C-alpha cells in the first residue's frame, strides 16, 4: 500500500475491506486484468488494534485510537462508541498487552464482542465490551477469557446411539436423513484460562443494570416512593440513587429491596436527580432488562 501504515486487518464479503493503521480501503472485484479495484474510503482513520477487527455479511467493526467504528456496505463508516464507551475503554485498557485481545461476532443475538485485558488484569483478558447493532446499545462484562471466536455447533447421533430408535427396519428416518446429522448452529465460542472451549450457554452471571439519571420534578426537589422494574424474570434487588446537584455530589443509594407480588419496588428517596439500579444474582433466570415504569413521584419541600 502506498500509504496508510501497516495492514492491521482484512474482512471479506461482497466487498473486501483492508484495514490499515490510518486508512480503510475497499476491494471491489472487476475481473482481469485489474482483478480488484482498491478505493480508499477513510483517510486518517484506521484500525489501531488488529484483534478488534470482526465482520459479518456487509458489516465490519474495528477500533481506532479515537474509538469504536462500524463499516456498512463497504462504504459508510459510523462511530458507535462515541459518548458511550470510548473514554471508559481507553482509561482501563492495558495497551502493553493489546495483542491478547480478541473479537468475534454472535450472529444469532446480533452482537459484536471485544475481549481485552484491563490495567488490573496482569495481561490476562478480563473485560468484554459487547455491542448490539440491532438496538445500537453497549454493555460490558467482567470475566477471564483467553480468546473469543465464531464457531459452528452440531448436535448429531452416532451409529452406536441409534439403538434406542430400534433396528434398521424400524428407524423413523433413513440413515442419510439430516435428522441424524443434526442442524448446524452458528454460535459465539471462547477459550477460558484453562484452555477449555465453550459456547457461552451456561447459567447467567451476576448482573447490574442502572438507568440514566432523570429529573422528574423539572429542576425542583421530588420524593420517589416506588417504581416498576421492567425485568422478565429472576429476583432482582432494586436501589434508588438520589442527589441534589450533578456537579459536586455523587448519588447516594438507599437500601436494596425486592419486588412486591404486583411487581413494584418500594424504594424511597428525595432529591432533584435520581437513578435506579437493579442487580440479579448469578444463576437467575431472566432474559431482558429494559428500564422502569410506573414511577411513584411526589413534589418535595425545600425548593
């Protein structure tokens, strides 16, 4: 390449993408004698961490010094971490161990997953940033993982396992049926620190979800007496955080409380600015946490 620095990643698909340190180029097949036409689609923007490159269909993701980006249709480059995770990531990322990072796509859930070592991890990848391109939202996780990768799983039967279905004359399906070979499933896999592979299909980890800060009194003090967390399972513990100013004061959280039979959290607090935190224990059975509803708020004195 005449410019752009070292090549840091390649992604295939309808268009090929060449990631360099300070540029991104698109490869378009034209046939002989040119074969591929190379067009620069980004200048002074490229992939700084080679292990951050991952792609699926017409999408590709990468990490630059300025943050996380997504490429669509081999042309449109969109910042996806700006104002969300970029600043936090670079503050905790162990750049000296960047080569131990890895990334992969979970095509079923629509996730881009980037695993990396934090400054507290002694070089071991112990943090993950996860981007859902369908909802355009991020989340993070803390676990040790040597490597993440996209893989294929297949549940099938061997000849020795067919005895339970009868003999050759009574088998419900022919031997060449896809029922015996099993359906292929695209999954997100990883290797733990003991070099064992798994597909992230175990019990849920402990989780904490916190709402953004809100001011229900339009700048004046309020009293919040309860809310309804929108969580589809488990036994979450709910805390209400409150503060008077956003400049000099950190939120003060009240005690954790469970849900009533009607699904309400009887929290209590007064202030101008509030946020709600929900925590679930490891192994809890739930799938989605969306936010809160039915906020019980009243005016407070001391304006």
